[in-house]
C-alpha cells in the first residue's frame, strides 16, 4: 500500500508530461518588510493561472488508468476548477460537460471555452451554485460520466499535494512555515498531509467564509449561514468531508481570517510594486503575513499564491475597497445650507492633499438645507482627522458613512 507522500510524488512526476513546475521565488520586497525569507509559490503561473488543474489532472489520470475507455467527464464550477477540467479534457482527448451558473462572468466562460476547445460543452444552468451542482450531478448519473469534484475527493487532494512536492524539491528542505489559502480545503489538505509535522502551517480563509474554523469549532463540517462571495476562489460555505478529515488536527490558532477589504490592499500592492496579478483568493497567503509578522521574523516562509484569474473590470472595485480600508478615502453625507457661497465655504476647508472624488446632491429642495454625498481621497489617512476638525469648527453637519455597509451599498 503506497502512502500519501508516494502517491503525491507519483502524481507530480506524471504532471511533468503536461506542464512545468511553477516557480518558487524569493520575494525581496516582502522579505525586507517582514524580516524573513518570504518565498512565493507561484500557482498563478500554471497554464490555467491556478493550481486547480493539478487535482483535475490526477483525478482524470486515475479514472482513465482504471477505465481506459471512459470518455465523459462532468463538473460544476464558476471559475478555476472549470478551467482546469477543460484544459485536461483537451490533454486527455476526452469529452467534458461543464456546468456553470447563469451568473458566471463572460470572461470566465470564454477562458474555459478557450482551454477546452472542441472537447468541452458548457451548460449555463442555475442562478446559484447549488442549483448548478445538482444539475451537473443529475446529468452525470444519467449519462454515465465521471464526476470531477472540485476539492472533496482523495485523488484531487493527492493532485493538489504536488504543490508540496515541488516546494520540497525547489527549496531543498522543508521551510519553517507554509502559508496556504483555504476554500473547500483541497490544496491545504494535500500540502499539510504531504509535509506532516516537518513544518508549521498557517491557513487563511476570507473573513466572509470561515468554513474550516467553523468545522474545527464544531468538530465536523458545518454549513455557514452566510458567505461573502468577494473572494470567489475561496468563499465556500462548507468545507469538504474528506478535506476536513485531513485538517481536523490543525490548531484553530493557526487558522486565520483575512478581511476582504484588506485583501484588496494586498492585491493592489502586489500589482503596483511587483507587477503580479492575483485574484482575491490568490492574495490570501500574502495578506495574512501582517497577522503573523512576530512569529515569522528570521524564518523561511512559503506563501502559496493560488491563482491569478482576475477580471480587470473588477479593478475599480478592488482599488475603492483598498482605499477605504487604508483610510485614504472616505464618504460622508454633508448637510449643506441652501444659500449662495455655502459650497465655496466648504471647498475652502479642504486641505492641499484632499481631493473630491464624488459629489452628488441626494436631496435638494427649496428648504434651508440639502443633503450631499461627498467622497474625498487624500494622500495620508491622518489628514482626515484635521479635515473633520475644520469641518466641525465651521459648523457644518455631516455623517461619515464609509463603513456603513448597508448605506454604502445603496449610495456609493
């Protein structure tokens, strides 16, 4: 009976016929910032810009080894798993039927079609992923295909563990710590199982989807009542049964949550400073370094950047959220007197580094006052304390709505 490490290494060896190992890069910027050797395992540089094709490859390889005549594979995915499956359907010369929610962005549909070509068919079914998944599984049973799970499958976990095999080979030894993003748990279960006790782990989930932490607290997988879908590559309501079985021993103190807005600051930093394009889930491992800075000083740390499938149409939103989190952009509703010169008085209060990014009358009537939505950007967060002091001294009434999620949703 082969042990997990042998199976993972066999999977990694077989992959070399399909794609090259992803780079393990020492990052000077992060290393200097945190006083450690920070390496990035660049899974955003696979042929489909995420690690997901590893698990798809291994699962399909195992099925075809057992049943060489198998010709139909089915999956449900709105993103990276679909692209990995499509790529591997073309490689193995088999047919794939990929179910995607109707709400899937066209860019992801197009990329999946590009990777799979004539070997795949995409079916857009369901407004929500649960509906899409049910349709895919029903079709798979009727058509006699093989269903490719995105994470909760031992062959998929084994395939994702190849990331760990490459880290070990490229570094030449186990690092002091590996930082991994967690969604359904396939990547973390694989790499943690491969390394075992030879290194420390920090696992990171998006704050709006902490399914591993919930499972560790309950002692079994539980379904979260609500999930924030911003970190779409890791926003999973329920961790897998098989993946949790491999992660149940993890100390909850080593499972951290990254706020969605802070992740945006990390994405912008990596893009502007390093020229590295990461999707929100791909930035999780780097983002959480801030929370473990005291633990990692002087250590060798590998952060797995799990994916770079970022739609640049989302860039304005990411920049906006990053600015708000960093405190350099605020929104407030100003009560402006309806008299000549009032607006000019307010504008004269602004400092030399303050810039109006949004100005909109929400309610202007013949009465004494009108409500104005104002967005202000500044260069340094501390400028706002001085600005608000000047506004107070001038007698203007205002309400800061920057962190009011409900109100901001409607007016920003």
